[in-house]
C-alpha cells in the first residue's frame, strides 16, 4: 500500500475510533493480506503528524496510543460548542491525584500522612469512577490496605505519553504550601490549575457528563474563586 493511501486509512481509523489507538491496534484494522509492516505504519503516522503541523488539529501520542485532536490554540473558537459546564474538582481531590501519580503505588493512609488530613471516601470513589486511578495491589501490613496507581486513561486525559512527562519533583513534603513550595507545582500539569485556597472537603463540586478531555479544548484549567474548586476542560 502506498504511503499516501496508508495515511488516509490511518486518519480515517483514528477519526472513527474516537479513542487513542496503539500501533498494534492499528495493525489489526488491516486485512491480513494488506497488513503493512510495523515500520511502514509508524512512518505513515509520523508523516501524518507532519502534515498536521500547520493545521488546527494535531495527531499526538498519549499513554493509550495515537489520537487526532483539536489544537489548544483553537480553544477560543470552539469553546462555545459545549454548553454544559466542564467537570470541576476540589483542590483536595487534585492533590490526592497528584500524590498517587508521583508516589504510586501508595495507600490511602500514606496519602493522608503526607497531606496531614484525612482523604474522604468521595475523593477515592471519584478518582476510581473517572478511571484515573485503580487498585494495583495491597500492602502486606495489618489490614492489607489497597495501593493505588494511575491508569492509561489518566495519561490520555492529560495528554501524557508516560509518567516521565510529569514535572520533576525532588521530594514531596507539605501540600498545604503548594503556593510557596514549588516541589509540587500542579499548575505545570496539563489540564490542572489549583485555586489559592485549600478545600479539604474533597468532594467533586460539579461534573459535566460529557465534557471533552482536557486537551480537546484547552490544556489549561479555569479557576472559580467563589466555588474554591479547579475547573478542568
């Protein structure tokens, strides 16, 4: 198959799939007798990425594979397409998510020890329901508490290829001093911006049922001071 035709097929598959597709998954989309070599497929993906360089859409690689999405710079023109409010989360939930991302596998008790406050059941439930975290095992101590880690959906939502793309941290200490201590600067993570105040309730304030992923509208978050929550687009 010529590379131009291969690019067209890949483009059509990614647009129709509506989710990230790995190279292995893309290969299964071709009839056995027409299946390209892995190297040919990867070359076609890279050529397609180059084609999109000057366009309003981009072909990016995230944890789950490749996907086509609207560029962040197009946000002012497409934001009005979604009338429902985007998902909004408390600072406590985002701090908990950050701790899991940086210290995984980690138990709820270990998160509470670092944060200095209890982690509500609602926070853990919300993160599990969003499929941003999952139980990866149990600590071999009395009570065998669950250990949590992040998922591919976490990487996909925040447009990360791997956890190595998170801002580097030398050490996690006091999350209540985020504004003063840059050891945990969540504002550098795509899709997250924390409010100045610290909301320990940890309850998801409001969630838009079909709000698009962070990178499909903007990788920056909007902060609502009156609600004291972070808004994810």
